[in-house]
C-alpha cells in the first residue's frame, strides 16, 4: 500500500510495509520486528555465533536486518526489500537516530513499592497521599504534579500511542542536541519513575499501526507528530542520569555552564544527585536563548533559583556559587538584563532557602 502525498498520520491497520514507509518518510529509521512480536527477528547464523559483535559486522554493511535497531534505515529500496521478503514483519523505530525520546508508560498489575522507590532521587513526604497509586500512569502524573507541570499522558499536542497491554507511548522530539539514553522504570543506574520506561538512544519503539496478537498499537487523539520535549521533562531526564556523558570540559546541552557540575562537586564532595538537579534546572533557563519571547523565562529562572535555594539550605551548594551559576546562565539566555535577572534570582533563592532540599540517600 503506497501512501498518498497528503497523508499526514501513521497508517492504522495497514500493511506493515505502508507503516514502515510512512515512518521513514518522517525521517525515522526503521527495522523489522518478528511477526506478531515486539522484538527484532533473529540474527543470521553467523551473527548468532559465540563472540560475534555488531562492530564491523558485514550484515550491517550489506543491508541485512541482523542486530535489530542497529540496522535501522530510511532507505526506501531496502525497506521494500525487507518487508516484501516477509510482509508479516512488524515495524520498529530506532529512537536515537530518529531524535526521539518516548516515555513508555506501563500499566502492569504488580505490588506497589515503598514510596522511596517510586521516583528516583525524590523524597515523597509522608504528607503526600498515595492512595490509589497503581501503575506508571500514577507515578508519571505524580512526578508532573510535583514539578507543577501538565501530565504527559494527557498531552494532546503530541503523538500518543495506546499499547495492546493498556499502557501508553508518549512521543517527543528531543533532537540531536539532547542525546538521551533508554532506561527501565526499575533501572539501578537510571530510571525516571516506577513503571515508566524511557525509549531513546540505544533503544527502539514499536511503530503505531503495528499489530501483535494482543492488539494494535493505536495512535490516540488527532496529533500525529511528536511535539518538542518539554523543558521540565528534559530536566528530569538529566537529573536521572539519562543524558549521555559529555565530552570532558563540555556539556551536552547548549548554554549550560559545565561549572554547574564542578561547583557542586567541590562544594559537596561529589554529590552527583545534587549536580544533576542543578544542571536540570539550568537547562530550562538556558533553553530560553533559542526563544526570544514567550519562553516563560521569568518563571523558569525563578523555579531554578528556588531549586538552587533548596540545595543551598540543604548544604549542597554555597549561596554565592548558586547565584553566580544562575546569573551566568540567565545572561546567556537574556543578555543585557542583569538587574532584572539578579532580582529574580535573589527572590527565588530566598524562597527556596525556606524549604531545604534533601536528596534521597544524602543528609
């Protein structure tokens, strides 16, 4: 099935080849999934041999689908060859090369863990009523509420896909300047929330329109494109260790001073959790540089200052260093507005200092 030039959304209940072509037309590299499954088809015999690695593998260079998302392509001829050879192949999208960050919300019926294991790095006070919390939809909504942000699961402005298991894929465009990594909600080194996975670099996502025995991955609402990743969510992904390690002396997000991490390390002896909080807060402010008006600069700077004030009160950072970091970042986004920025920063620091921030696992 060929798509008409005016087609704007992913095919629904269409042939997998049509789905693959539509995805490739969006610039999203695709690769096959095993018929009726969410996983890639098996590698060839050579690629299954002990000790074989994708590095230098001839299959990748010769246009075979071995090695899953590493073989993903937008080449129209190759896509036609793959899905013509097996029309029942499903469609996977390599998130990293596509510039996608997909929030994968699960709705599994499993025991709810203790509150300290729901949102990594965030202490959920006993005063917060968690009755009714049951799955990833609950924890994602809780994270958004704690940050004063809209629930991504209700974001009608971006592509959302209902999964056959009752979960949801929330698609965002993060672009190459924010190379996030994939994770699971129970990951030890990085995780966003319980029952909330992240599909980004090093991972893939099932394309809308793909069918498995349990049902169809169905796009919801009218949005058929991923919206830009919200600043607050990008900050949370940075805080929870989803950003690829930057080159020494650099920081992956444009405009964020590398001194943010160094300052917290020197002030607190290597408190990586605190440094990620600072970097995440500063990233939202730095992002305003690309939007001269209407970016919510004042609100973002005030929120960053409030967060920094809590870290100062918690003993993670000195007030002088916090003010300097905030002002440096603010002036990169809004040059020649030093007086205005200083007023916002000092007000936010003072307010935040009344609510000390104590990160999980730290005094």
